């Protein structure tokens, strides 16, 4: 068994190709962010929980929401809003009729995955820490 130069060269070439591909995706992702979009497709996906700001008049409101899809070309997420159900801001229920396309730059933060609780046939989303919502 000696040193197999061909296998060694193949491994080195494979590493270089993987590095080039990784760099391509990293550069592409960075250029999309640099093009005026605060967040990138890699940051949010379907099923993610986010805190979104909405400006109405001179007031800024903050809502918890669930991402259902993203449009990287438009720089928008389609979200379904959640309604806070308790005073400490840890329990929410989904508002199926409250869906909107939200620009990436209006997403304040990605929220942790909540626990799901079913009470009398209604699903509630229970976060471990309070979510800083300010609803109308």
C-alpha cells in the first residue's frame, strides 16, 4: 500500500470545488443583503416565528407572526399574525384571516419556537419568555 497520488489529488480538487461553491453562495447571499435588504432568505423560512413592526400613521406597532412563505426577489415574507392572549405576552393564538406580505426590513427579530397548547379545541402558542408586542 503506498501513497496514492490520484486519490490525494482528487480529494484536494473536491475540497477546492466545495470551497468555491461555498464562497459563491456566501457572496451571493451577501450581495442580496447589500442590495438594500436587511435580512436574507437564509435567515427566515416557512414556519419561523417572527416579531414584525407595522407603522400606521405616526405609531409603530409590533406583532408576533408565523412565516408561511418568502419571496426573495421581492424581499418579502408572507406572514400570518398572532394575537396576544395574556397580559405577560407569552401566550398567543393564530388569526387565520390576518395575513400580509411584510418586507424583510420590517422583521425585528426571529422568535424562539413556542410550545403548542390546545384548550377547548383552540391552539395556543406559548413562548417561554414574553414577546414585546404592541398591538392596536
